[in-house]
């Protein structure tokens, strides 16, 4: 096998860190009896939205999920009573996803675990300067991605 270049090594380290961090976060959330990270991502968007609701398209865009992906998770969360759908008064075909009181409680419970995961698996490993560097690097990487990714993903 050819010797890996420094760039590929860094790339692989980034992917490995991401996979392991997500695994550990899911494990910790599960051990605490909290909602999974994907559910948290959806519900936190609703919890922090104006009137605690978003149109389905806006929710899928905020969570970087496809239309089928957001439909699947919203269906699951609705069955669990963590959110409900409301018809959009301006568009009879459109729906809002609205977080319920049970959903808000689930977000607060998960946050207690999730914030510790952020501290333990991210912040504690880095200096303030390194975090500041990542704060510059990561948006630069995202800005370098081809445009309209979110719209294309959400249209699927």
C-alpha cells in the first residue's frame, strides 16, 4: 500500500474522530434514557424556533435531512408524542412540525447529557486557541463545499 500523504492522514483522523464521537454521544444518551442525537437535532430546532414550530421544509433544511429523512423522523417523533403536525394556514398542502411539552422535556433531559459529551469529547481535549482555530477552519471548509447542497438534499 502506498504511503499515506499528510492530507489523507488528517482526513482519516477527522472521519475517525467524528465516528467515534458520535458513537460515544449516542451511547451516553442511551445510557441516560435520553432521546437519540437525530431526535435531539430535530427537536432542538423546534425548541429554539419562533413559536416552537417550523415548516417541514425549513426543518429539513435546518437539520440537513432529505424530505424522506425528515418525514421518517417526524413520523417517529409524532408517534412518541414529542411533536405534532399542524396544517399551514397559508398552504393547505403544507405542515408545521410543532414541539410538544413532552418534546421540550426530552430536549432538556438530553441536553444535560449532550453538554457533558461536548465538554468531555471535544472541549477538554483542546486549548482555547485550538477551538478558535477550528472556529475559523470549519466554516471555511463548509463555505468551500459546492453551493445549494442543502436545497439539493432537501429536495430528494
